[in-house]
C-alpha cells in the first residue's frame, strides 16, 4: 500500500472515536452489511463517522490491506479494529458491544 493511502486511512480512523468504513453513508447505506452496522450503532445511540469506500478505490482496497480483513464494513473504536457486520451483530446480541463502546468512549 502506498504511504499516502496508509496516512489517509490512519487520519480517517483517528478523526472520530468510532469510525466506520462502509458502502454508502450512514444516511444511505448501499449494502445490507453496512446497513446492519448503522442500525446497531444508531440503536445504541452512538455518535460515529463514516467513509464511503465506493467513492474512493484506493481507500476501498487499502483498508482491507490495512486491517488484514477482506470485507467491508469495518468498524474502528479509538483506533482499534473491532470487526465487520457479523462480529458487531454477535457483540451487540451478547451485550459486549455496548460495554466495549462505553468503556472506550469514557477513557
């Protein structure tokens, strides 16, 4: 990955305590998996920022390499990669996600 792309990704991740790389926007998700993440974060009342990977091919490919995770969406909390849609659903259903987010945002 080019250094410029990596720097852009790191800047995005660090621009918000909760950051989501997704297809579409939080107001208009462009795939079901991205919509799942948006619905979960909204139901928890979390404030978060997003980046539409469909708008930038370098970021779309680069984020997969950066995280070593092959799919979109990708959720970062305080700079740490948490997972994608399936992982967030599991964490949400177990109550682990709310706890993790509240602890991360309180620190």
